[in-house]
């Protein structure tokens, strides 16, 4: 995906207000074209490129590489607005989690979030919409820390039954993650996800208040994501459901029909987010392939068949195009690296 395709996507300038309290403002704003007044202007909108440059500046200014983890743990205390209220007042854990995943990305338009349940596990996944570079750990891990704080405050769950999955290698400060994350962290995973027991979704919120929940949810709906982002989530959900049902991927026309839009309309909406249906299906198959290869009891030909490849040799060629190595080579080189 090309960052230029959505570099003009706008977000509030107040996004960086908390960071401005931690670092010299002039250093944070270098190269962004922003002024200190912009951070305090609720009506000021900035581009994603400006936001990413701002974050890059904070990473360069920080003395300790894990500073953002300590910062993220304080956000639950300052995380206000209808999404926060909905999290705290939802009738069940599942409904609160779904609300967060659906409406929080409005604050960070370069991320897509979605939830899914497979068997006994439920996944809260984060998908970057554009390459985030060095900012990836900060932008991906911060929402997970917020969610953990929420689950701890409202439901007091046992995080030993959960885990955080990150699709990159251990960071230089991986040894300090246990100070900030309540769940075990697994690097080199096929996705970014908070993984919890599916049974947790039914946990009742003892502080549930119907009028507060209804009001917060109505406000969230009022600031709902764009049609483009909604379409992206619907495409991925339909793709996952279809594949899990019969191990085939729907065509673009089938997806468009399911969403009741013309194929050209769907193509345009995805293009406005810097992606395409081919990119989405490619990413889906890549992540599923790595997931299946993590099961050392599964033979390569079984993984190929599970992904819809009738010929294992064709799967090997496609996999090498994705990762530059054969499936067997990938399996031997990329064992998951847990941090306890």
C-alpha cells in the first residue's frame, strides 16, 4: 500500500497534545509544517504524513526506547469521549470490545481494527493501512495497552489466559514489556492481535448503565468511520467468513454484491484507502499461511490444501514470492519468540 494514496487523510491536530507535554515542542514539530498553536486548535486538521513525522520526532527525542509504553499506560486515565464511555458502560465485555474496534480507528486513520472469533479464542486485530516504519510499535502497541487497562479495570480478568501477538521481531526493549503489558507478548506472529478466551466476551459489566451505554453508543455512531473504512472492514469480514466456510475466496464481484454496491464503487472506496481487493486477499492468504505453518504437525501439502492450492508446488512458488523463502525454510527460521 502506498502512503501517497492517503497522505491527505485528515485527523485532529490535538492528537499530539499529550506528547507535547513530554518533549520540546519545537523538536516535535520539526518538518511537519505545524505550529504550537495547531496542537491546541480543536478545528485544525492535519495529514497522516504530518502525524507520522510528529511521531518519528518523538522517537528520536526520547532518551529511553520504551518511553512510549510507560506513556501508553497512562492514556486510560485521559482517554475521554464517547468511545471511552461506551467501553466503561457496555453491558458485556464483548460489546465494549466491539465498540472500541469499530470506532477507535477514527482517531488513528492509518489503522484498521476488527474482531473475530475462532473456536475457543477471540481476536482483536489491528491492520496498518499504510507502511508505518519505525512508528509501528508505538502505534500498534498503544491501543492494546489501552484495551488491557480497560479489561483490568472493568472485568479484572486473569491475563495469563490471554496474549498479545505482534508480527515483527522482538524490539530492542522487548525485555521490559512485562512491565507494561499484562498479557504475555509473542513476537513474530502472523498478525497484530490481542487474543482472549472467547468465553470472556459474555462477561457481564457490573457497572452497566443502560441510559449511559445507549447515549455513548449513539454518539459513537454519530461520529462513525467513513464509508471507505466501513467498506474495508466489511470486505475483510466477508472474506474471512467465506474462507472459513468453504476454503475459497470470493471474487470482487461477489463481495460487491454482498455489500450491495457496484464493483467500481467498491474499487474506488478501497483505492481511497490506498489498497485494493487483490492486496487484501494477498495479505489474508499470507497471514493464514504463516498461521498454519506455525503448527509443526501440519505438512506443507496440508497447509497448501487448507489455503485452496491443489498443487503444493504452486503454493511454494507463491509463498516464496511473498516472503522470499520456501514454506519449509520459513518454518525453520521463524519460530515464534515469546516474552513472558
